[in-house]
C-alpha cells in the first residue's frame, strides 16, 4: 500500500513537471518561428545589383584558389533575416574540397561568413503585412577569370 501510494505520488509529480516543461517548450517554439516561404521576400538595400556589388567588394578569394584557378563549385550562404532586417546565424553550404585546396576553401568560406555578418540591415520579409524572420539562401558564384 505504501509502495503504491509512493509510486502514484511520484507519477503525478512527474506528470505535473512534464506538463510544465512541455508548455514552456511550446511557447519557445511558437515565439521563435522562422519562415521559409513568405509573401514578400527580404530585400538587400538597393536590390540585387547592390547585393552583388557588396559581395564583390567584401568577399576576398584567397590567392591559392586564384593561382590554381580552382573551381569552388556551388557555394551558398544560409542565414536568418529577422523582423528588423538584421542578419543572424550565417552558415556556408559547399561541396567537399580536395586535400590541397581545403585550407584555401576554409579561408574563403570564413571570408563569406564575415561579409554576411557585416551586411547592412535588409528590408525584412513579410507575411500578412507584418515583418517576420525568414531563412534566406544566398548562392555565391565565383568567377576566377
């Protein structure tokens, strides 16, 4: 009897604590919603031409990649543009690199991250007329010629 009462009390306490944790988790997920599809896409100040100019001026390709005329392959910067237009959490997606070029590619990808982090505020994406945080993928094309 004592053991079953203790088990019941432990189970009820566990359920109470679990329901409290679960509510907080749902609140965090709802608060931290980031959109992948929006009605109005985020826009770099000045549009795509200004974005291309910004990237050309701020991303430095390491000399080793230029000398070897290395084809970096498809590279994309992925980041979040928040509801105020600030850039957060930049990441680089690229194909695996060869052993000799790995150091140069790592430097190149670090340069891309620095350039993305220094970007000016964007016009944020919108859903139902309200600014919302948006995942954004920016392909980075490099022409070595």
